[in-house]
C-alpha cells in the first residue's frame, strides 16, 4: 500500500459526514507506518476506544470506514477468528460495525464483521506481528494468496457498507 496523507484519509470516508471526518482522530505517526506491509491502515481512537477506523486503496482510489466496536475492557476472552485475515485470537477479535453509506446509514442501517481488535490484520498475515493466545490455522496457501484473501474480504466488507 502506498503511504496515505491525513487529507487523503479524511476525504476518503464513505460512511460519515465531512464534518465527522474532519473531527475524527487520524494517527499522528503516518510517516512511520509500515506501508509496504499494509493492505489497509487500521487504528482505534485513543480518546474514544469504542471508535475505530480503517483506510485502504480500492479501485484506484482510497476508501475509509468509521467503525463502532467494544472498548478493550469489554473484549471477550473466548477464541474467535477474524473474518478479514483468518487469524484466531483469544480476546483479540471484536465485532466492528460500520454505518452504511448514504441514506441507509442515516436511517440507522449498519453492517458488521468480526475483525482483529487492534486492526493489525496485514501484520498478522505477514507474520510481522505475533498472536498472543491463539494461532493462525495451518494453511496450504502462499503468503500472496493469504494477502489476496484479506484484501478480497476487506473489499467485500466495504462493498456491503457502500451498497
């Protein structure tokens, strides 16, 4: 993934207003992100732990989502699997909910997915970040195929939000 700027991220949100996108917390360390190892940039709002965000390159542009999720204190401790990267965690997967784009979202419609609570899916897939308790299931897929699956799962989730 190519490095994104704060302005690119803020203007890419598909499921919140421009005012909300202007006010939300964007990571201050964008320059330090491991962009070569990212398929998407995910982060949690340090001031509001029940808010999370992700941004990715999609179809030649950038798409970003605002997500609602449980605060870290309420994470479940059972073993769960991320629907994006297929990593299993004990207490490290949360149901993240995105308001649908446009009128549907304004009417309260949303879409959810179980995603790594720290939004570090690309790093787990590449083995750059270790899973605490839990493990990645043994697979015969190549690293490239695992990356493609993660990107496809993310694109499908974004498509549900924007449909």
